[in-house]
């Protein structure tokens, strides 16, 4: 048995892909401790890990349902995101150090790429072998994803431009240098760290979905989405859901939790457009109360959170913000996608969806309800999309999923004992 410490950020898209891997490792007799906020502790424990609680710096603004901006500049997102992630990772340092000091037989640190600076500092200070996990696209020496992030508001797909003197980037580099210098490791700057790949990195997408895949050597294991092939929806403990009895084609509508967040009018207009088009929309409303959408009648349903895997199993199309977790779940179920990205990373994912013929892209803010209905009609009626989805599901199955990820992590355990 080995003891493993797992580190990520408290975001659904970063935690969910890890759970089946944690479950597989625990099932093989390993002990996994997982740095967690109280809000995610039960989820982590259900996968078999021991939650190690810490005081989060994560904003609760969205969860509290406060006023949300209706538009977010892509360059501002790109400037602030690294600092937000680093600040959250730094908040985990005291709890991680206490756990490592009290548990002297931890041999491996598995960490989300968003925590790289802090995780590698901890690994160096405590003599641990590290495994870097990418819930979305990977970066490697010779390929920087940040240089390939398109602006979601630019139809031409131009790269996001960020002023290197932006206060958020300046503070990110100051804090990162401080953490790295205190650790006494071989890297003193984020740039130096980026040029030092781990012995093993696990990427939760098939290799064919990764931009610039030729730049990644065999130390990067593209295992595909960590969904359990033995379960119909791919997740443990998933809820059930029944499609409408009248046979209307189901369309899942979900725009994620990132800013800008859809308001009631946005959701209501798009839901009604699909009802009028003879579809059965299932709408994830997030912080918007479902009753704010008004009386939707018998041909639609809305809830703050829907059982996404179960709905996708019976869906004819998926209108999505193109977060990687949602994208991979849709492709796992061979559902054509209409991507409406809101962030630069999501715009990069949407671009790959189109390049591989797995769906199409529409503007999040600029597409009318009728535009989305037309886009869904186009992807569901196109036999080339159906064929591409079948081929991509083969890619997912061949990649190996959570079992392969557990194998790749286990392979390093003798090196760390």
C-alpha cells in the first residue's frame, strides 16, 4: 500500500475528472488524502479519499447568487486566472504541510496543473515524486497552451492578447517567485518551471483532441475522460432520468458556472425556442431559480443542476459552454455538440470540436435563440457528425480512462518509496 496526497482547486471541472481515478487507486489498496474545501469533502470521501480540509480563498460570490457581470473581457480573464489559481493553491500550503509532517509515509503527490507552482514546491521540500494532472488541454516544454487561446468574442479566432504589465500578472509572478524561492527548488520562476516536465503527466483527453499533440513525449499519458465504462453514464452514484414519453428529441442546455452567467431571460428565451421547434429542452439553470423562467409547460424541464450523464444518454444534442468535462461527457455519449464558449480555454475547446467535425460553434452572447435551434438542427441532421462521434468514442475507449490513469500513477510508486 502507498499513501498519496492529491491536490487540486475547488472547481467542479477539476475535481470531477479525478474521482474515478481516486476510486480506482483506493480499490487497489492505496490510501489517498485529498486537499478539499468543506463544500467538496463529501464528494471526495465518497470516492474513498480522506479529505484534508483547508481555508479556501475561492470567491463565494457566484454561489451566493450576487449580481454577475453580463460580459467579461477575455483578456481580463486570461490576466486574472493565473493569480486566482495560484492564490487558491497557496491557501492549501499550511494544511498540506501539516498533513505531510504528521504522515511521514506519503510517497507521491498528484496535483492539478493549476496548482503546479505550489505543488512542486511542496514535493521538493518533502522529497516526493510528483504526477501532474491536466483536466483539460496540456502544456509542455515546446508547447504553451496560453499562446493558442482564442478570444471567444472574436469570430476570426484571434489569440487573446494580455499586457505583460497587467497588475494581475505582475502579482502572479511576484507571488510565484516567492513560493519557489522559499522552497529552494531548481526553478525560481514560473517560466523555468514550465520547462521542467514531470516524469509522468496524466491528461484527461484523448491524444487526438490535444492541440500540438506532436510536441508531447511519452511521459504525457493521454488517458481520455476519467469516466467508468462499466457504468451507463460513466460516473459512480449517478442519478437516473427518464426521457419524455412523447418521444420529443431531447436537447440539453447548460452554460456552466463561469462568468458571465446566464440570467432568467436568456434561459427562458432559449428554452421556449426549442419547445416551439418541437424539441424537449432540459435546462441547467445554475444560480437562477427555475421558477424565474416562468411556466415552461409539459415539453421542457429546468433545475439548478440536472443529472447530466443520464440526460446525455438520451439526448439528441448538447448546447454547452464547452468546458472540457462537459465536452468529454457529451462525446462519451456520442451526442453532437453546439459549443457556446465564454472563456479563452473554452473557445480553444470549441475550435477542436469544429476541427474534428464533432459539432459546431455559436457565440454565447451574440447568438439568438433561433440561431441555436438552427445549429442543433444542422448537427443532428449531418451524417458526417454522427460518423465523427462514433470514431471519437473509439478514441475515448482506446485511451483507457480511469483504469489507465491509475496504472500510470501506480507505475511511479516504486520510484518514490
